C-alpha cells in the first residue's frame, strides 16, 4: 500500500539539544500510527514537523512527504487536509462551544450553513450537544478535550494528528475518546498519535514507534513488539526481603532476572517455570505473575530511570 | 500517492479575513464593556476641558480654539492607545498564556497570515475608536461634518502603525511586565510631544527632530488637516512616512514573531 506520510532521516536541533535524530517512518492510509516515548523523547517535535509548526534541520538527505506535499513548502495544503489536536486545550475562553467551532470553520472556509450542520454532527458525535451554548470555563477537562478533537475534525480531515489526546483524563472519557478514534479509523481517517500510556497505544495503534532521546529505538505491530522484545510472563516480587539471596540466584537458566530497587522481576515464556520458582522460595500471595505488556517492553527499551 | 481532495486551501483574503473574524467575534462578545468606553472617553475629555482646563487657555492655537485643537488630536491618540494595547498585552496573552496562536496555526494559515490579520484587526479597532471620538465631538460641533468623516481612515492607519511597532516590541518581550517600559517610556511621552496637546513648533530646537521622528506626529498632522480642511504639501511626506513605517516595522515584526511561533 502507498504511504500517506513518508519521513526519512529527519533531524531537529535546538541550540545544543538534539530533539529528533535521524528519524524515519512511514504511515499507511487508514492506519493508526502511535509514537511512544518518555517526556522529552521528541514525539511532539516529530508531530510538529509534519504539520509545519516546527521546521526540520536542513539536511540534503531528509525527506518529509505528507499527501505528496513537503511541509517546508506546502504547509497550507497539509494543514487543510489534516486535523491537529495539540497537547494544550487552546480554546477561546471567552466564547461558547459553538462559537469556538464556528471560528475554526472560517479558517477552513466552510460555508456557514454547512458549518452549522457539521458542528451539530460533531457535538453529537462527542456527546457535547447539551453543552453547545456553554462557555469554555464551564466545561470539564474531558469536555474541553473532546471539543478540541471535534474542532480538529471540522474539515473532515484525511489525517488526524493527536498529541497526547487523553493525558490527565478520567477512564470514562479515555474510553469514549478511544471509541471515537476507532470509529474515525473505520471511516478511513489516518491517525497519528503520541502517548505515554501503553494501554492506549495497545488499544488503538496498528503500528507503534518507540522513541527515546530523539531516536527511534523500536517499531512494529504491538503484538510483534511484545513477541520480539520480551518474554511472555513476568513474576514480580514487591517485597524483596522475603526472598533470600541464594534463592534469588537460584532461578533457572530460562528465567531472566531484573533487579531494580525494591522490586525483583523474573521473566520467562513458560508460566509454570515462574510458578514453580516462586512457590519454591516463598508463600503465595507475596508475588504476582502476569502477562508482560507494552509497558515492560517500553521500560526495558528506555530504562527505568526518569528522563525529564 | 493516495487520492487527495481536489479542494484547495482557502485563498489569502479568506485566511486574513478569518483571523480578523476571530478577533472581531471575541471583541464583540463583550459588546457593552468593549464598545461603550470609546464613546465615554471623549465625553470625559469634553467635560474636563470644557468645565476646567479650557478656561485657562483662551488663546487660539494654530487658528483654532484649544478644545478643537486638543479634540482633533484625541481622534488619533485613541487609535494609538487601543492598537498599542491590542498588539502588546493582547498579543502576548494570546501568544504565551492562552496559546490561541498555536491552535490557529494548526489550521490552514501561515504565521504571515496570522500577523497581518492581527495588524488589520488593530487597524480596524483604530478606525472604530476614532469614529467613536468623531461621533461625540461632531455632536458638540467641535469637529465639523463632512470634513471629519475621513478621520477614521487616519485612525485605521494609526492603528496599523502602532500594531506593527507594538508587535515588534512584543517579539522581544519575555515577561508581560516589560510592557510597562514600552508604555511609560514610549507611548505616553508621544501623547505629550507629538503635537496633540501643544504644537511641536513650541519644542526646543534640539527636541523638535525627535518629535518629527515618532509616528504619532504624522497621524496628528494628517487628521488635523482633514478636520480643518486645510491640506498642505507636507502631508504627502506624512503619508509616505506612515506607509513606510507600517511596511518596515511590520516586516520585522513578522520576521521575529515567526521565530517564536515556528520553532
């Protein structure tokens, strides 16, 4: 399939900080492509380069192609075909919900009567209809977020860029937003998403790219990332004192041990091996055995220390 | 490449209009508190000069009574103040606190469009504020209609001048309190030394060139000529000054703000 976004070898430096280094990826139409990474990994910068809010370093080998346009020359065409949800809810506080959307419909040159229909549809879609005449100040965080997403959808974009769409929202709103993103995908909207919620990436994305310190460190389908990069199960012991030193090292060869402050983790593809090991050195109830998830892959790839 | 909508992004004039529309919409949202004071201000001025100050100044200035002299100047100072405030505090708040521009720049719009739209809006406010003063002063027969009807256009140009300059100042500002220097050090002195309150001919010779260099002097000369219907060749120089001022400072304002808006 032909890609809707092709990015090759892009770099972005701010003075002495290299925000993005040698990043390449391509996005297929209709897919949901997720950028995962700790704070400051360069996810947002990569998004901004795509819609022209940020200019990439001028290197001859760098390519950015979105719908056949290069944002360095054709930002207007790209923005016209895309909807962008930035990290901050930059709504006009003095206006009400409908007025906020009407202003943006002008930016896209949508005829007023058509805009009204579209706004009605979008407010309905995001379950905001009864708030249509509310001031922005009266909205909760989740409502504002839904409104910002609705605003990005005014021009029926082919590409929806979501920069941490659910950060700080309660579970109900997160699930609602996920549901809407899935619906949009069914309508063939391509979605580009950044997040540091692993479950969000797992739920929504067909393809995930893990970034760290400006670089791509891993990419692939979510299940593929799990299969390739981590054992199927993990045994976690939160009370390290419960297990004696010789017992700690007693673990068999096909168990990988990760010793981080306060927590011991034993990884294996065979759940029974972990179970036997755990039972041999402590009482049940003092440990947890679970399936590994994307968070384990992520932490293994980016390390457990803070990155801020 | 995949199939792309055949529709094109909006043409330039629509993009500029949409920025203007955004500001207009926000401004008219509080119609009473935004629209009423421009009419109240000249009334206060009239009361102050008419009941008090005017009694001390019985001589004519440049052949007109003092209330008319000061009143015509007020036509453009009001445009100066509204535009300078809009494009300093207003712009800074939209830029740094509300992040309104970030959202707008995600729509099909360039930084140039955004800033030029901003300037046109400030010009419009200048037009409206001058118009408000004109309404009040013409009711009291201080400015004569129809001559004065052109004054709002000078208000528009004044608005553009102070928009471009204030935007350039804003591009340097990292802390909103720094605007205090701009207003106390530049805008307020201009009110007193640009021929609004007294003729600049009365200034000492060594200060006079400075008065000729600042923008308000040229707006004042233009608007007075219009209100008194006495056109002189020097006005052509004033017009040229105004046009160049807008273009040069507007250019640098856009250039510098672009660095702040697109990283």
